[in-house]
């Protein structure tokens, strides 16, 4: 877990999430792999990759992963589709993004989650103070697509610059980690880009975040 991960973030061809569909997937670099949270390789049955791009509006984060089965929000607890859903990670499979300027040092970052049916959560986290604001609203947008024949789950999240206190991309150092929480129950399959190890709140370890290199 000592190696520092770095990902290149290039300008996107897409101005908005509304331009993204199945035909756009081939135009995007979604090749950065997730492994288990301890760094071990995952089986091909749940192989997962992600990619990140930027545009004038914000960041576009893409996930694409195989699955054997998907866990959704129980029918009796479902709210409006494509809506913010409290404690989504306990109720459904999710892709997760933890990201912020200089987050490894400030221990402040934003948390975003997307489910297979396009539900989402956004949280403002300050690990230094031990505070997580679940009522924060980022303005994020997301979309998920399921190919049941190939057993592939694809999601995209659009994160506006202003939710990070930015008007547009800056030259600041940004730190992030990218995750997948899936399986038969919460915590069954915990995948991470930059290994965090296991244990309580293992995803909330900004000291293990990787670095985003913005390419102009």
C-alpha cells in the first residue's frame, strides 16, 4: 500500500453527461483497474476499471465493471429513481469517488456514490474534524447502464467545479480514490484503486489516496 497511484485526467470530448451513451464508451479511456482493498487482484467475474476527464463544467468519472449479480435497493425502501438516497451503500451495490484538492493533507474531500439504477449520494467529509455532512448538495448528475447479456455495469458521474469551491480547473494538487462496494451484502466485495487495507471505514483513509494529474 506504499506505492502512490497517479492517474492522468485529460480534457473530455464531451461537454455534458447528456452526450454520454453506449456509443460513447469506445471513445473514453476507462482502463484504470480496481483491485481488492488490500491490493489483491480481483477475479475476471468482477473486473472493474474507471477513467476520469475534465471539461469547462467539471469532472466526468466513468466506471465499467463485470458482475455476477447486482444488489439493488429493496422495493419497499425505493424512493424516486435517480435521486439522492441516504445510506445507499448499505442498500445497494455502488461505485464510489472520494476526491478533493490536496485531500491527502487537508483530510477534507467530497464523497460521491452511484448505484446500478442511477441512485446517488453526495457527502462533504472532513476527517480532521470527524464530520460528514450528509445534507450537502453538490449538484452532481449521474447515469448507469446495465448490459445484462454481457453482465457489465457502466456508470458516469458529472461533478461540477463549484462543488469543490472552484470556478474551473486549477493547478492545485488533487487527491482521490475510486472504489466499488458490491457483492451479496455490504462489504462482501470492497475494491479500490489505491489500496487502503480493510477494517472500519477503510475507504475513509485519505493518506492512501492517489494523485490526479490534470493534462491541459
